[in-house]
C-alpha cells in the first residue's frame, strides 16, 4: 500500500463564475444517474434497468467563512442563477460546466465565525478532463 497518496481538500479549487477567492472550507461533489426501469413480466419479478441513465446530474455543495457579502449580493441581485463553474484537482483534473445556484444559507454562533452553506446543480452537460 502506498503511503501519502491523495491530497488535502484545500488543494481542490472551486471557481464560480470565474471567481476562485471565496473563503471555502468544505466542498463535496455528487454524481447522480437516474435509472430507467424496464422491468416486465419476463423479468421474473426482478427489477431490470437500462444500462444508460435517463438523466445525469452533478451537484456540488460547499461551505465556508463569510468574508464579505459579494456571494449574497450575486445570488440576490443576478437575474440568471446559472454560473460557469470549475472544480480543479491538484493533479490537473477538471470538472467543468454550467451550474444553477440553488441555495445559500448563513449561520453565525455568537462567538464563532459567521459561515455559509451553498449548493450548485448542473445545468446541461458537465465535462471531466483528466489531469496528468
């Protein structure tokens, strides 16, 4: 088993609408393939799925520390909530596409940093380009 393989989360860069300087602390990616059920009498009671998904979607969630209100202003004031986003991994792999800014929430305990949580949902085809 190789020791030290992998990378820390802070080395994965999320860029939203060309801006990569948001104070993000956590990021997550979820790829969703919606199955197409083709079960019939000849399936003998077993669920049967098409190999190709009916819909594909990629969702990204992220959270961090509120340093300014630019993110809030953008989500509140922009007519379009579709943003070009990229997720860049340390070895150069990139996930890229247009994403709908679905939610933004703020929380702030009395003596701790004011934080945010947000989610993005893919709109259209998302690409994955492998790094080196």
